[in-house]
C-alpha cells in the first residue's frame, strides 16, 4: 500500500512541481511543497494504521474564541 502512495505522490509531484519550477514561481512552488509534505505524511501514517487525531475540536475552539458562542 505504501508503494502505491509513494508512486501516486511521485506522479503528482512531477505533474505539479515541474511547471512551477520551470516558470520560477517560487512562492507557489514552496506552498505546494509544504502542503504536499503534510498530506504525504498523513497518507503514510494511515498506511501504518496509526490513529490521527481529528482537527475538528481545536477548530471549533478557535471559532468559538474568535466569534463567541
């Protein structure tokens, strides 16, 4: 399963990152690289059947702190 994840992200990386690199769109390149790194980390952790905590509770707390209840 992890091989398929790595293969998929490799194909996606070539499709996404090469044009940005050639056009020298550095800000877009690094934002995409950071998001891709985050998502591949989560995908690999799920391949190893590790429990990943849900971000819904901290998000709800942040919204309640900003806008009140």
